[in-house]
């Protein structure tokens, strides 16, 4: 699984000109499910993302996690994170998981984040969405479960 995590002051998903979901301070997580991803890939992200220490403490150091600040999370499925452009100029998305399985894993990820006590909003799987955000910092982190080390 691949995730792009953006620290935000606020973020929202707009579909057909209407706000579908929105959050205040926290993380916008763009999430892609790759073929052959397993529960271990998901667990890796579930441990990392909510505990990333990228929010400032009273001394201005990035020492606090999303949990520490009682932040929210907006999770949007985005298979295009897996686009391969090694050949040519048109991205190849063959590494992206089939939509049925990708949606199942996406929804499972969201539910497991909620079970950690974090308020979570979502986009709409496979919909054309506008993502609006105010990036705080900016702080953007990319995590790929294929490059984890245990």
C-alpha cells in the first residue's frame, strides 16, 4: 500500500459541486492499494500514520502525533499513486489492485483507523472528486509498505 500523508489545517472532498466530507486539523491521506498487498501492508500503515510525529509541540519541534493533538483524518482512495512512468509519458496503472479488492481494503483501513479512536472521514471510492486542502507547513510524507523494514 502506498500513502501520501499531508498535514492540514482543513481538507474536504467535493463531488458534483457539493461538499461530501470535510475535516479540521489533521491528516489528508491519499491511499493506494497495490496488487498483492496483504494484511501486513495494511498493519504497517495503521501503525505508522496515526503515530507520525509531525505536529509541533510547545517548543515548535515536530514531536506530536495525530493522536496527541486529537486530530482528524480524511482518507481518499487514489490508485494513481501507483502510476508507473518508467516508459513513455502515459502512466501505467497495472500495479493497482482490482477495484473490488481495493475498495474492500480501503474501507477496512478506514474502519481500523476509527477503532484507534481517530475521527475519520472519507472520499467516495471510484468517484471523480475535488480535494481541497490547506496544507500546514507544508508537511507531506510518503509511505510505501513495500519498503518497510522490520
